[in-house]
């Protein structure tokens, strides 16, 4: 089952982003408001992660922190490397190459919804939580901001609503402006999160929800590893 899910994501997520990286990057240019606010509120000198960083659009939101971005797409990670002085590497969200409790914060924006089973989605969140500092009764732990596409999008152009299918294929059209007949359509797998589901995945992953909400057709959660008593 695990190998089947991995192969499915390789074909319907990773290979697609490798193919559309340049075109995708051209459409992504600034952080969403809650992401920007989260990064702006960090203590100067903080060090953290952007897991699934894409083209690195979030890396420059706060020049007083240092962020290591990572992405499964080598082509996107190469684009993110241009966001100096930050860094970017190729890494799998399920197997991050970082020590336990090493970072002050982490963000993961529009990534976990590409994992094709509930177990893998919870595992991905657990892996991110593993990398940030654990709190105690005397000191808070590092915080993680996670975004995922919402099922409840009836007012958007996509029109999904509660009760609709949650596992969907979403087209990406790579246009050729000089030769429209050569445009290509790629399909990416998404799991659309319903209200409360992301918080449930955080708790199953060993996290504690600090706050959560809805923005731009996404559910978001700020979480921290459970406090050590």
C-alpha cells in the first residue's frame, strides 16, 4: 500500500511539478496574508524551515530570520536558491534531513494535500513537528504553520462544497503563447480538506493546535509539538 501511494504521488504530483516548474513559478510571487503575518511576527534571528517551498516566494517575507527551504522538485528548489541569503535543498516531506528539535519555526504551505492517504498526511505533519523545538511548562515550543486546500470553496471559481469528492485531480495548463496548439495540460492530485480535518491530522501527528482558520480557499493551522511536562 505504501509503495503504491508513493508511486501514485510520483506520477501525479512530483513529475508534474518537475514539468511545470518554470510556468508555475511565474504565477507565484508573494506570500498569502496569514503566512506573511506569521513570518513577520517571528523573533529576529530565528531559524526555520519552509517545507515544500516551491519557488521560494515566502523566503524573503522577513529579512531578519533565516529559512532553509526544501522541495521534492529539483527544478523548483533551483529557483528558490536564488532567494539569497536563504538556502534551498531537495528533500522529501516524509523524510526531512534535519535533526530533532533543531528549528525555531516551520511553514508548510499547500503541500500536505498532495499526499494521497490519511496516514501519509499525518506522517508528513509529524515529520515537520519533529524538526521544531519542543516546549515545556516554562518555555513555549517552536510553531508550525500549515496550509491545505479546502473542500469548502463554493464561492471560488472551482466551486467545490461540503459533500463533494475530497480526492480530486486538478488540471494545470502550460500555455504556449506563440503556438496555442502546443499547450499541455497536466493533472495534479489533491486531497481537499474539510472543516476540522487539518486540526485532526495535527493532533494525530502529535501536535497541539494553537490557532486555526480559513484564508483564500485554504484551511490553515498554527501548531506546536505537545508540551513536555
